[in-house]
């Protein structure tokens, strides 16, 4: 999730177990502890930009790291708070604030290494977008009321609503997934995996991607009172052995493409507007779009140089209009 949600979730969890006299202090401790898990984003290299995406949401988000992350947060805060709270209580609030940082990120499509080192791969539940205002506002409301009124129950109410929201999202995911499975059958496809995830800031419009015979199929599903599938298009899946055969398999560039392929679970394709960019086809501004949100710039003529990871935030004028049309269950042109 975004940093604001991580912070207020940590605050709400710490507040929920506080006494009235501790509520405001617990708010601060939980907030800062909830943010600490994302310190892995600071792991980066000036020459190897892929290092950041490989380690972001890594070991600091594992459930097995929670006791250590909480201890680190407590040690950082202790010099500033030792006159106001004993260390045992400080650690307890730090533990609560840190405890669900990995889990809530695993609820997004980006995922986390939630069970590292036992399971060395990202876990994604595909329940919520990285930014979801309904989810976040519910938590913020509970935290603010608890802070102002010294009422920990308000934080519990916010947490209860957030849990209910995730439960509703799970139902929405199943509905969207079932709709796409039917479409795949109609096409004569039998994909082993279909990735269905919520689009920007909502749990009504979903983006679906799956692989079939060397292509990646992309569709959108509106899970309203009834489900409606907006049939998208397909792109050719980038095959490393085939499409990067001109460079040495031991070269830096080949290894970088392989790393990006692993990060993207094999959902990579050439950017439709630039054949020197390999994009992650799972993510696009449009629910059924093929232009990726991020990818790597590469040059086959420079195999000993690192590929460069980039974000592509540009979108066409019609994109936002089209997105809201789908959200409102309106007809859209392909």
C-alpha cells in the first residue's frame, strides 16, 4: 500500500491495544513502526536500477521479520520516548504497528516476500489497489477520532471496516475471475493462471491478464450488480531464449532481462510504442490497455551495460475518460 495507508494502519493497530492515557503516544509509535517496513526501498544502486524492485517489499515485509522490525523501531524511538513510556510497552506498540505492514502489501497485486525465507517468492492476494481512498479514509477516520477523543474503540471500528472492505473485495475478485474464466473458455484457451487485480483506487473495475501459446491476453471486468467483460487485446509474450538469442547468455543485459522476467512472473512484452522497452504487461493505466506502467530500457548493442528500470506515467487524453466510462458501465470503443 501507499505510505499514508501503512502509517495509519500502524497507528490504528497500536491505538486499538492502548489505554486511554496512552492513545496519543501509541498513535505516533504505531505510525512510525508501520512505515519502517518500507525502509527496504532505500536499498538501491546507482548502476543497477533493478536492485530496488528486487528488494522492495522483501525481507522487511516477512512475517518472520516482524519481531526484529518492531525491536528496531523500539530502539530508534527509545531515546525520544524513554521519559514517557517503559520499553516493554514501547516494544508492544511497535510490534503492533509493524505487524501487518507485510500483510497489507501482500493484499495488493505487487505482493511481498511474506513468508521469506521459507518461501522465497512474492505473495499476492490481489485484493486491493496500492492506493484505495475508501480503505484509507476509513482507517484515517478511526485514527483521528481515537486520537482526539482518547477512544481506542474508534481505531477498532476503523480496522473492522477495513477488514470488511477486504472481505468484499475478495468476493469481487472471485466474481471477476469467474467472468474471465468463461471468456477464456469461449476463446478455446485453458490458461494455467489468470491474474485478476483491481484497477486504480476501486474494487469495481478489474484488470485481467493470462498467457496462452506465446501471447498475453488482457481484458477488463466490471463487477457491479452484474459482471461485464470489456474484451481487450493481446500482445506477444517476450521469450528470452528466442528474442534475446543475439546476446550472450552470460552478459549483464541478458541477466537483467531474466531478472525482470522473474520479477514480472513472465508477463513481459515489447512496449507497443518503443521496441527498446520491455514492459510488465500486468500493469497499465488502462484496465484493458497494453502500454505498461513500468519496464526496462535495453540496447542489444550494449550487452555489458545494465538495463534501466523506468516508470511510464504518461497516458493519452482519452485514457482517463475511457477508464471512468468502464467504471460507470458505459460502452467504450476498442
